[in-house]
């Protein structure tokens, strides 16, 4: 799956959570820009896992602060399958 397509899919999953209606970009952060709490982030992770049929290792989650970091993690997992 191309990186741009993965980015678009993840943005589509984020859109219902984007209460501030800010423009989503690769450097958009979950905590600061979107103001998502940890429970909402875990729901988003579950949605991403379901959409791509993958498991995101919990030890990676603290390092994923931006949309691009999540896209990169998903791409890496998909490439290793």
C-alpha cells in the first residue's frame, strides 16, 4: 500500500475525532493539535488495527505523536507481513 493511501485512510479514521476541524497533515499531533485523550487514542489505534488487519505493538505507541509516525509504523508492519 502506498504511503499516501495509508495516510488518507488514517486521516479518514481520525476525521470523526477531529472536533476542532483542523487541517490534518503529516505533522499533526494527537495530543497537542487534536487534543485527543489517551482513551480516544486507544480507540483510534483499535480502528487502525481493524482497518489494516494488523497489531500495533503497545511499546511503539508512546513514540507515535504525529499522523506521519503512525503512517510509518503501519507501513513498516504491512511490509513485514
